C-alpha cells in the first residue's frame, strides 16, 4: 500500500501508555507549570523557557532514526505540547499572551492570534481530551508488535503523495468532509484535534504541518495527515478498488518520483 500510494517513509503510529519507553527522543524532565502555580508566582519561567524543545523536533529526530519519540507531563519540552497532548489544561496565561500579542515591556508575542481573549476562547472551546495514559508515544507502524494498536496514524510527506491519502479518506468513508485542517500547533494536529474528533464520534482525518514555529522540523514542502487507525486500515484493505489502480494516479506517481529526485531528503533546518 505504501509503495502504491507513493509514500517513501513509514507512517508513525501514536498511542498512550503508562509504560515509559526506552528512547532518547524525548524532552528533558521538568516541572509542569499549572494555572494555579502561575497565579501564585511559583513558576520558574527562565527554567521553563530555557529547557524549551519542540515536539515536532523530537519527532523529526526519531523519524530519521526510525525510532520512538515520547512525551509526558514531566517530559513536555514546550507548554504548547503539554496542552495539545492533554497533559495540562487550562493553558497558562503566560503562553496565551506569548502565542498572541505578548506583554508590552515584558514579552514579545508570536502574533498567531490577534488577542489573548480570542486565543483563550479557542483553547476553551477546543478543551483537549485528557491524556488517557502517562506517556504519548509515536513510533513507526512497522515496529508495533502483537497486541499493540495505534490510536492514530500520521503520514509525513509532500502534497503529491498526501493527495492520494486525502482522496482515499472519502473513498473509504463516503464523507466529503472526512479531512479537516483546523488551526493548531504542529503537535495539535497530531494529537489534540484527532482526539477531539474521536471523542465526538466523528471519523475525521486531520491535515496539519502549518505551525510556522515548527516548520523548520519538516522536510521541504512537507505536511502531515493524521488518520484514525480504523480509517487507515480500510485504506490498506480497499486501495485495490480505488483510483490508485487508474491511469491518473500513474501520472501523479511520476510527479512524486520527480519531486523526490529534486528534493531528496532535504531538511530545511
């Protein structure tokens, strides 16, 4: 299926577990600030920002080594990751201001939202599902053993290859809205949004990779598509009935091959 779909890299499966993986691809342990700690002035902000690391960066390194990356309430790297993966909510006010317009005279904002009030409402409306295990784990699908099943599968690739998986989503579901692309941090499109749709009983795949701050941890022109495991399994079972067997896809496959020759495995960072 991966060869027919033009995917050069094994997709990553995500799941939660209470057993800590043995892998170096994880953030440095540190105390997770809460809203109550923030209000009480008990957060060591220089330490929090000094130990910053991006979840997509850890995933990038794990992808290169075909290995495991994992995160937890102690190993979160970035307070955005802690929120989007369900380890900490509500989001602390410092990050709400940092991601939006900042605090004049104290902190420059990233300006991904035009006001703290709007961003706070977005976070409250999304209300990420609490992590159902101590550790959020990503690993290549080929490394899942007997009795292990990912909740979601993430494909990392350029649009030519993602196009096929995107179209297959409607082929197997019959739903023209089976793929959505909501705003979020890079890790939000891998965890929070897929978990939210699952909790609502909605069979949705999430197109992501748009987080400007995380783009340096993707290959050139690379985006992501995160699918419920059941949807991915239906694709594997039914691709032989689909457009993948028709002439137009052969034309796209040639374009995928040309793209790989031009770009290779080039990394932006």
